[in-house]
């Protein structure tokens, strides 16, 4: 295995260097097939981080060949650079493994290895829409866990489909909720509490899978009303002052060369929010333009909301533009913390007003007749 | 210049470097015109003033290697050296950006304590 990893690493290193020199004008379908070969080898050698970076590099190169308008230069450069850094480290694999086994293991990465956990009580408190044209569409659902060892944690469920023309993320909300009893559609989980049994769970990443284990059972709490004050009250755990954010997220944070320019650190619940102003940063073509919304809130540290102008964020941007100048404050916004550009920046996952959670990124969902018929006649 | 302006300027300089290198990564090193190149040369001085010495060192080395490209065909090892410099500069700029962001946010939060 030692010799092989070194050999593969040398090939990948040479390949990325040649891409850096020649640019993308020489890239062809035959040429990017090489990445598929590298990806296969990296996965076999259990170099998971390298395999992941190669997978994304492959996606971006394919997007470049297929449709340049959806190619994202920042993602391309990030994954090209990651592939190069990792392969460079593995070129002298034996040395690295002997002298710095911890670093070696961290660079190899680990496979997400879910374990089955018995009981969860969950409530959706945030949604992120994913719309990578030509690649995938879907959602990341952010659940607040209300029971057991994961209580008060935010657990993520990724619901994604390969991109097809005409398929929008919202259409996935009409799909069957896997393993649900009674049979329901995904949309149901936006307003109801769910109880789940035998769910695969990755503790390190706080990821759950509602769909992977046929023995999982998802019970919809039909009695749970749309009044979600219980879960909203629990979000107070994520309401933090400046000192608490510093202690929790920044004090011992170590930067690595593999950090995304905008990596998520944690979640934050911001209260009494006013959107004061907004502006658009960045020029089309050079990089993804970003809308920056200035906020005031109950605490005294400055916060901004940064939303990149991507297909999946367009509705979110429109909704936040409407909030500018609102006379009454927004009760709360539940967000991810993503420090960027020297600022404490947030990406909003939900808005809370009058004890109701809403998801500003969701387009109004048209009635789905198929789902209606199914629930009326209980057809499975 | 205030501390905020200093930070803003540092981000702007890193941004210019990233944009120039992104252009090279799309169009290839041969697309680099004299005008583009002189902009990168000017930045080395700026980076030194800002105490970004490692980045400045690699940008200088990149520029020196570019000058040797007059030789045709370009020797393989020179091509390789230039690519390595580009990829190093990208990684260093990325780390610097991340460190600057985290340090700025730390300052903001300490002020709010």
C-alpha cells in the first residue's frame, strides 16, 4: 500500500501542476477521465480527503466543459489546490506516516461511518437550499434534537438528487418521506415534530440519515401543532454574547491549509434583529457576488449576513431585501456562523416571529395532487 | 490609516492576487501579458510593506521564473517550478485570508466583552 499511495500521489501532483501551468483550455473529456482513475485509486487506498477533493475537482472540470456559465472558478481553485497539497504530502508518505502519524491520519481522513441509534425526537429549525446546476439539487435540513445523548444538538439531514432539467429543490418536498409511519411527504417535517428509531448517525459530523436504513422508523407527531414554542425556547442555547462566541469558537481554533475561505464554525440564534442596509460585493465573472446585509440586534457586537448570489440563494436574498427598513424587529434569526472577509458573518437558516419558524429560502409550494390523492386514499 | 482600513487594504491586495492567479489558472501561463505581469511585480513591494513576507518571497520567485520563459520551448523543469509557485501562492493567500478574518473577528468579540 505504501508504494502505491506514493505512486498515485506523484501522478496526481504532476497532473494538478500541469493543469496550473496550461490552464483549462487544454482540458478535454479524455483528459478528465484521468481524474476518475485517480479518484478510484485514492478511494481504494482509503485516502478519503484526497478522494473527496478529486471528486469535486472532477465535477468542476466537467461543468467547465459542459457549460461554462455554471463553472465556479473559486470552487475549482479550492479543490485543485487541495488535491495538490494532499498529493504533495503523500509523495513522501512513509516519512510523514513515521514522523507525524497524527497529521498523516488527519490528511487521509476517515470514512463517514454511521452508527445506528435508537431514539430521536427532532424538530426542523433551519433549511439550506442546494442548487448546483448540472450537478445536484436538494436541501440540508437542520434538526434540533430534543431527546437523549444528542439533546440540544443540531443534526443535519442531506436530501439531494442528481440535477435534471426542470427539477427544483422544492419539488423534493413532495417526495415520500422515507420510512415514515403513517406514510408522509417530506414537506410534513417542516411543521411537525418527528420521532425516529434506528437512524444511522455520524456523531463526528452530526449527520443523520432518514433514508439509508430500511429498519428505521419515522413517526410523525400529528398532534404537534405549528406552534413551535418548545423548540424555539430550546434555541436559546444558541443565543450567545460576544464572550461566549469567543470562548466557544475562536479561542482555540487552529487554521489549516484545507480550511474553506468561509468555513462554518457553529450556529447562532440572534434576537431582536433589524436589517439596516445591504450592498452587493464582487463583480460578476470574477467571483460569486455576495449580498451583505448589515444588522443590529440585542447584543452589542457587529454582525452581518452574507449570502452569495447563487441559484439556491436567490429567494433568500429577495426575502432579506424586503426586511430592510421594517419598523418592528424580527424576533429571531437562526444562523450558521461563517467568519469571512474580516467580519463575523452569518448565513440564515430560519426566521422566528411570534413563536413561528419560517424558512425564507423556500419558494411557495404549490399543492401536490399526487400527495393529496395518496393521503386521501392511503395508497402506498 | 486606521486598523480597519489596514485590514480592508490587506484583503483587497490578497483579492487582487487571487483574481490574477485565477485568470492564469483558466487561461494558462502563456496568456500572461506584460501588463498583467507588471501588476503582480508591483504587488511584491506592497506585500513586503504589509509584512506578508512569505507571500512576497514566493511572488518574487514566480516573477523571476517567468522571466526565464523567453527560452523556447520552455524546459519541463521550469514549467514545473512555475506551477509549483502558483499553487504555493494560492495556498498561502488562502491561509492568510483565513487567519486575518479570524484575528479580526477575535478583536471584534473582545471589544464586545
